[in-house]
C-alpha cells in the first residue's frame, strides 16, 4: 500500500481565545493602579513580569500541542482490505484524506497525481496469468487490475497491452517426459486448456495435452 500523507493540523480557535484571555488578565493589575503609583514599577520588575508572562504562554502552548498530538494519535489508522489501484479511473468519493479511516465504506486513501483521494480498493484474484502466446496482442489497456475483470478472469499482459483472461490453472499430477513429435505446435498453454484431468505438458517441439503420471 502507498504511504498515507498527514496534512498539517490547523491551530484550534480555542487557543487564540485562551491567549487573548491571558493577555487581558495580565494587563488588568496595571490598568487599575492609580497613575501616581505606576512609577513604583521599576524597569527590572517590568522585565521580570514580562518573563513570567512569556513562560506562562509557553506552558499553555506546549500543553495545547501535546493534547492535539495525543488526540491525533488516538484516531483509528487501521488499513482496510485491498490495495490502491495503479490508475485513477473512477470519481473519488472524497477529495482529501490522510488514511483509510477517513474514507467512506470500504474505500481506501490512495495517492495519485491529483493528491490523496478516497477510491474503491483493487483486489488480486487467485491464479496466475497464462504464459503469453507467440507474438503480441492488441496494444490497448482493457484493464488496470484484476478488479476490472469479470468473474475469475485476471488482468494480464498480452505483450503490448493488458486484457482480461482466464487464470493459469494447475491440475494435480506431473507431466511425463517430453515425447518426440513431428509437429511443432502449441496445442495448449496451461492445464485449463486440457479436458478432464489432462495436463498441458511440453513436447520436444511445443506443448500438448497428456495424461499426468
């Protein structure tokens, strides 16, 4: 699975309200003093007061950051089943996300050129793509992953593109030693091309269906 991006969190409005409250409370003692008593505060005392005030603000800010970080860590980050598709071929259910939990239903948070979005997951079906036939198929992309194919078909390369084909089937048993054949041909490509219990086995010049040993 692609790594999930974590967008920076924006400061909470409550923090600015709290700081404004502290500022107003800190200035009250000075504002209520008579004008003739203001000179009693020496520069040294004012500097000490400013230092204490900054320390209080620092403690409040650090505490708020720790609480925010703890809250973000408590968010569920479990990874949903499936993997991200190679290409974005559907309309995202959500445009911005940082993990699978933020996506609706079974959608996953996947990264594409447009950013991190929520899309349906892709699944790998059981089986193996059959051995490619001689030459190349149609140079077109009929599928991007197994989820694009109906039934048990898998998305396999045809030498120039991708198309949905039946997976490679391996039947029980072993092939006999190759027999001499006078015709070089590929009568089969995998066990699924052979009837009943026969397997697709190599000959001295190609492949053919034969009974397993």
